[in-house]
């Protein structure tokens, strides 16, 4: 069986590791941090993945996760729209989910190296050589890139999206507040938008996408929230009345939603590493999980025999990825252009309120189907 190295232990990396280990592939997963830990994420998981997660036993069973069936959106001027979610979903923190998946991966046979960063990957003679930050070297037949939005390897690989501005930041809080636990909300502010959704243990995820320049001008996350986010009355009420569970938020800096190449130097990219899904494009967590399924299925189909063909595997993966995500990512980027500014968000919301058919059409086109 072919040896597989996975760079990154987020959702796509862990799900790939579990499924491939269950098929008896030798899997080595490199994670730069140590489980469990918090990461910037909306922590809403749409039901497009629910049947798959249950079939594969990829969800912890001892939690009562909030069931989400309503969607609320607001503009800077305070007008809002609430509508039923077509599929719905549930809230779950990455702290809980990633830790559970990491334990499951180990149980299936995956070797996980925590606190280990891969700084270089070389391909030659149909083999990969991976070098860690501590100068250790590993060999693999296949490499999966699942290291998230940004990574050291992106620069090493000279990936095309790095030639463009990376104007966004992401910030996540966990809070306790009085908000409907069956609703996921998206509140616009100048330059971005902020989501809130219930997660486990009577807490809420409060996560937003903003502009680096606004953080630079404000001088701190707290001041930016006061100057920029609180212009929206919904966000002002949330921030002023919530109990913040942790002293400091989790922050990720300098990223964009530019399209990315799916395969770089024969490294098979997955999840955010393959194509960062916009918050207005459905659900990044679901996309990461679905992309892991597509990739692990493709590897199982094309890399089991001794006479395997790398080119055929790569072509099949690209075809399946494009068929599943290409339109969804495009629609999400186009939809995003109508949000995150005072005038466009107000106008977009007015149109959505006057045309429920259009609002539902946008939602259906930006969400995946159960698989």
C-alpha cells in the first residue's frame, strides 16, 4: 500500500487520515499545533455532511449539539431578514470536533506528529521527501496538503494566489448571550460581516471577517470592534451584552479568497488549502469534509494497485473537485461582493426582502447537497 503524508490536521486532513487508515494505507499526519486547540472558524456545520458523518462515525456522541434551522442577515442600517434554512445544520466547536477526530485517527492507525511543521516538500523519482522545521526527513508516495488558509509551503511552492493582496483578517470569540439557539446570523459591517451561532455547552461562536487596514487604523481588535462593527445595531447589542468566555479572541491575519490551484508539484490540496470558501458561500467546514471524502475516495480507487498511475489519479481528483465545488466557489465570490459595505449590503437586503424567491435561490446555489 502507498504511504501517505498529510500536512495539516484540520477537518480535511483528519477526515482523509481516518478514511485512508481504515483502508489500511500507512498514514502519517503532521500538525503544527497540539490538540485540542481553538481556531478561527464559524463553527456551523450544515446538514449536507450529516448523513456522511453519521455513517462514518465522525461525530462525538456525548454532546447535545444545537440544531439550526433559521438564518438571519442584517445590514448596517439595522434592517434585517430572517428565513428558514433549506437544509439546516448544527453548531459544534472546532476544539471539540478536531480533538474527537484526532483520537479517531489514532485509533484507526494514523501516526500523528503534533507540534511539527513541514517547511519543504520535494518530489523526485515518483517519491516525496518532506522536511520538518526540526530538520527531520520523511518519505511518502502521496502527499495531501491540508494546512489551511495560509502556510509556509505556499511560498515554497510559489502558489499563484500569493501574487495578489491578502486583505482580510478573521477573528473568533466564544460568548454567552441571549440569542435564539436555532438561528445562525450574519451581520454586516463596513468591510466585512460577523456570524453568530450556538455551539455546545450553552456557548455561542461569534466570528467575523474584516479588513486588515481597519485593524491597522484602529490599533487593536477591541478598538476596531468598537469603531467598525458596532455601527451595526445588532452587533452593538451582541458585543455590549455578551459575556466573553475567553480573555482574548483567536485571530488569523492576511488571507484572501482568490482561486487556488488544486494540485501543486503533485501535492493534492484539500479543504481551505485547495480553495477557500467565502462565508457567504454556504459552509467551509462542510466543504473541507466533503473534499476529504472526494480525495480519499479517489486515492482508494486509483492508488491501491502496484501499477497505479499518478496522472490518472490527479486528473480524476480535479474532475471530481470541479464538478462539486467550482460553481459553488464562483457563486460565493460573486455573492460576497454585495456584502460588507454600507450601501451594497443595504441594497442587497432590500432586494432579498422584497423577493423571497431570489433569497432562497441564492441560498440554494451557495450550499451543497447531502452526500
